[in-house]
């Protein structure tokens, strides 16, 4: 058989193998039938490569093409491209967690409302009501809180110690918001509303005396990500949010209390906030769409190690 006839008779198999390999790489899962087909085509194309190396040794383009194709499929079937732990972490970060967050979007909306409606109510109320402002705390305590205590809190310890303390506290709050969900969600709702109300009270006190900018300058750098993590924890669970809470604590410890321009500190907070939600939404939507393309049986295919 001459080389043109060899290519013509086997081209369809090579293209199909390439298609299945790309699909396996993209969604990390194939149906059982597709795995069987991929395995058989891999063996067939391996034989084609061996034949081409002997019979058509002078055609380097053909041999290189088949070598790359067989090599790519081998890496998919035997998982040599990525160590198991790294692959599991990558799959969690790029598929499992974002998809879970996207699937909980309605609950996240509810948790957001439970947090930020009380925040807005208390902040507006204390901002415009002299009576409420007078009743919230004694005058000396209010002045100390606004003029010293609130800001000094963020620089009261070495940054690394403060970040660790904040991280542990945030994890505790998020865990309570999550674990309390077993109590018909009443306690979870209360925890979220309580946290939101506290934020609103603090913001209202600062706004009442014309220092709203100071308040937001100290809250937004770490608060955007921190509150995102707590809201998602209230909507679903703590798993997956450790990294977000840790990063929020690092920002609070090393950025919020620094004597930098407010725009710089808030800008850093906006960047980490946008990165968290951009990554979550983008990967979550893609993971959901990819999952829709394959049936439930396919999840047990390549990912479960159904290999020759």
C-alpha cells in the first residue's frame, strides 16, 4: 500500500482519536463507550505509527503527526501529565467549587440579602437619625470608637499575627453560618443578619459624623472578599472557602491597616474580589455547561480511572 492510500484509509480513525482526546482533556470525563473507543483507537493508531516508522520512514511529517497523536492519547489514558494530587486540586479549583457556587446562586442571593439589607438599614438609620446615634452608645465610647479604636484595631498587632487572628475568626463565623443551617436555617439567617447589622452600625456611626470615607477605606480592602466568603458559607458550606478567607485575612493584616492612600488599599481589595468572583463564575458556568454535555455515567469514566 502506498502512502496516499495508507493515509486515506486511516485518516478517519486518526481524526476520531484526536477528537476524543481533546474532549477528554477539556471535560476530564468520557462515557464508558467513549473510553472503550478511545482505547481501541489508541491501540490501532499505535500500530499505524509502528507500521509507518518501518514502511514510510522518510515521511517525517506523517510520523511526527502520528507520534504526537498517540503521545497525547497516552497521557490522557495513563494520567502522566499531572500528578494525582495536583490533578485533584486543579479539578477542585477549576470545576467542583466554581460549579457548586454557581449552582447555589439563588441561595447566595438570599444570604446576600440577609447580610446587606440589615447593613443598609442600620447604616442609613444611624446616618440620618440623631436620636439613634445618641442611643447606640455613650458619647465618650462613640468618640473613642470613631476617632481611635476602629482604625487602630487594624494595626494593633504585627501584621502576620493579626492576619492569623482574623483568619481564625473569619473561619469561625463562616463555620457557624454553615453549620447552623441544620437548624431550619433560622440560626444561619440570624448570624448573617447580625454580621450585616454590625457592619451597618459601624458605618452609620462614621457616616453620621462625616467620616464615611474613613470607614469604607478600612472595610473595603479586605471586606469585599471576606464578606463574599461568609455569604457563600451561609448559602452552602465552608468547604472551598478556606483559601478565600485566608486571602481576606492576609489583605486585612497586611493592607487594610497600612498608611497607604485609600485608593491603593481599596484597589487591592477590588482586585482580589474581582479575581475571586470572576474565577468562580467563569469556571462555574463552564463546568456546568460541560457537565450538561455528558451523562452521569460518564463521570465514572476516565476520571475514575477506567483505563486499560
